[in-house]
C-alpha cells in the first residue's frame, strides 16, 4: 500500500512559510523546494511561491527575495517589476547573479536545518 504525505497546505500554511523564510540569513538564498521540504512536503514548492506572492506591504519582515528556484534563477513569471526588485534586493545583500541571471548555488545556497 502506497503511503501518502501528510496534507500540509491548509490553515496556517502561509504563516509557516513566512516563519521558514525568516530563517534564511542575509546574503544567502533558499529554494521553494527547500522551504516546502522543510515544511513537510517537497511536492508543495509551488504553494510556497504562491504564499510568498501573496505578501503585502505590511509583511516587510519576510525576506521573500531570498527564495529562488532550484536552478538558481529568480522566478518572475511575467512579473518583471517584482523580479527586478528581487534582483536588486539580493545584490544589496551581496548575492550576485551571473550575466545569464543565475545565482551560484554552491556559493549562496543556505541549507535549511532539519525540522525539530
């Protein structure tokens, strides 16, 4: 019998995403998949992105810009203004993008701790 992952997307999910993203240190990045895995399911990386996309001006303490895709790119998805802002915020922290727009994950990727 195939075991299913526990359902982790539900009430409180966005807050759990924000709490996890707050752990990513200045000058480093994490991926949507890492955050999802930390929360209990690598299959909900897209939901992590949706949670971060729903942040408002009052959520300035969540460093959403430190979360990128697993290939080292900013995932703008047609939101060029937000993607440019993310690039600028990362560069201010010393996270550099190549000419192709890629972040060197061997240098800047932060490893999430194992959940307690």
